[in-house]
C-alpha cells in the first residue's frame, strides 16, 4: 500500500488570497483598533496614533528578519528581557588550583650539532623510504 508523504509541512496554508489566517487576523485586529480610535478621537490625534498601529500591523503581517516572522522576534526579545542569560563559573578549590611553574631553561645546542642532527634525520628519512 502506498502513502503520499506531505512535502511542505512548515509552510502555512494561504487561505484568504495571498494571506494566511494569522496575517488576515492581524489585519482585522488593526482595522478594528483603527476604527475605535477614529470614533473616540479627533482627526489629528487619530492620524498620530494610527501611524504606529499601521507600522506594527505591517511588521507583524509581512516582515521577516533572517527568515523568521516578526512575531517570533518580538517573543524572543521579551523572553530575553524577562530572563536574561546568567552564567556561573565553577570556582576551583585551593587544592585543585595549579600554580604556574616558572619555565625551565633548556640548554641550547650549538648550531653545528643542530645541523648535523638535521642531516642525520633527513638521511634516515631518505634511506627508510
């Protein structure tokens, strides 16, 4: 028996024209808020307050930042502001602490011995091949 496997499960369905249900609901809520503001306030105050409402509605409906919807950006911002990251480092016990040792002075071989030593190594490599 064969079954068809869904291909694009992470893409929301376009229900109303080119809009998803979420996008359509954002626009409906904005229209209702603007209508209430229009009925309650005079024209100048309505225009001043409608600009941020329209901008927020546009951002929620259509704006994507790094392929993430704007609502996810807002959620992440509030969760970070509510509970910022808190890092704790484990403090070592005095017994576990390692004191830095002074570097030991190693006697340098004379340049002639180094060259002879390098020649021996290169000869061994060539012979062993």
